[in-house]
């Protein structure tokens, strides 16, 4: 679940995109705890508006602004 510089990466079964919380570890997201909470669960990800970028032309890498599990907000950037 770790990614770039302190990013938190979330992958979903059946989805080839890569979701990430930018500098999530610096914001208090604990990787091991989040992994335990999310594994095998149905979650809701709120993606931040994705603009085209030469670094991400396929828009396969998606920034996340909020993660919820059963109406409980686990992370929010809003």
C-alpha cells in the first residue's frame, strides 16, 4: 500500500487503476491499520478531479480525496 514519497496506494480487485492518497503517511494514515481495515471490504473512494498530464497520459493513476467504509470516513482531504 505504500507508493511515492509517503503516499498511500490503494488497489482494487478488477480495476487496473492505481489510487493514491498524496503524502498520506505524513497526514497520519497508518498503512498497516488501513490495510487491515480495507482488505476484502467494499469501500467508497472519492477521486479528486483528474486532469490530463504528460506524467499520467492514460489517467491510470488517480488521486483520492476521501475513503469511506460503511459510512465511516477513514480519510478525508475535503
